[in-house]
């Protein structure tokens, strides 16, 4: 099973929560530990945790591939050159596979942009958040 594929385990948990054996759909014995309220709550918590992991992975997949990567000297020089020749921030974002926030933060760090010139603050999208 692919470590990122939680479909089957989630189905199994749902079956157990409903009181049936996942593979055969037979009802669990009344005295099964899986029919205890605390165990069902634990199974429900597991389903919620899987949903959160899946949502986090889906959100992460939408971000550019360069998110979280270390800035190399070569990449920083390309950023300086692009900014100096007047390339638009969205174009720079695309060519570096970074977020608007990352590009603006790096430009600010190297002294080419001030905090007041940034369009991002605590956002990855470039929306105004001040």
C-alpha cells in the first residue's frame, strides 16, 4: 500500500465503527472489544487524524515545489537579476517555484524590498494581511 493512500484504512475504520468486519461485512460479536464506547471513540479519532493528514497533503501539493527549499547563491543571484530588470513578482514566483511570500521575504532580506512594499505578511498567496 502506498504510504499516502489512506483510502483502504479509512474504509476499514468506518466498517469497525459501524460494528461490522471490514472484509466480510459480518456484524461483530456483541462482546467484541470493538463495540466498546471508548474504542469506537478512538476509532473516530483515528478517522479524524487521517482526514487531517490527507487535507494537509492535498494543501501541500498545491504549493510550488520550491517551498521550504534552501536558497542557493545562484538562485539568489537570479532573483536579484530578475528584480533589477523589472520582472513582475508573479513572473519571478513562477520561475523560482516559490511562493509570493518567499520571494518578497528574500527580496526584503537582501535589501531590495522594504517591509512596507511587501504584499504579503503571514500569507502564502500574496493577499494583503496587515
